[in-house]
C-alpha cells in the first residue's frame, strides 16, 4: 500500500497545490504552472481530485482560481443556497450549490 502510485500522485498533487496557493499572489505565473502540473498528474494517474480542489479550477479554461484571487464569488439569492464563481481569465461563471434542499 505504501508504494501505491495513486497515493503518491495524490500526495504530489497536494504539495503542488499548496505551493501554488502560497505563490498565487506573489508569483501567479508560477502558481498557474504548479497547478497545471498537479492537474496533469491527476489525469495521468486517474486520481480524482477532492471536491475542494476541483472547485479551484475553472471548468472552462482550467485555470487555477482559488477563492479570493482570480475568481469572483457571489452568493446566490435564490432559495437554493449557492455561490456563483466567476473566472477572471475567461469570465466563465458557474454555480456551486452549498446545501441541497430537502
Ligand atoms: Zn476560466
């Protein structure tokens, strides 16, 4: 289990994304590159990224858009609790539902 390539891949992805997050303000280009590598690793090893991680990538242009940096986040006003995330690179907006209605 220790040498499970998927576990190692996921570990590397975590490290890369952590680095990317700490670099995004000072060095956005580097952060985008690190995030890009993380995404490539996940594709190569077919590891499913955790939900919080997937949320940080634009669905359209695949840019790394952690909240508060390259994404604009707005609360939805409907009864369905949701947030709207707008990518600053391609202006693509998508909605995330926070609480599923019962
Ligand atoms: Zn985008």
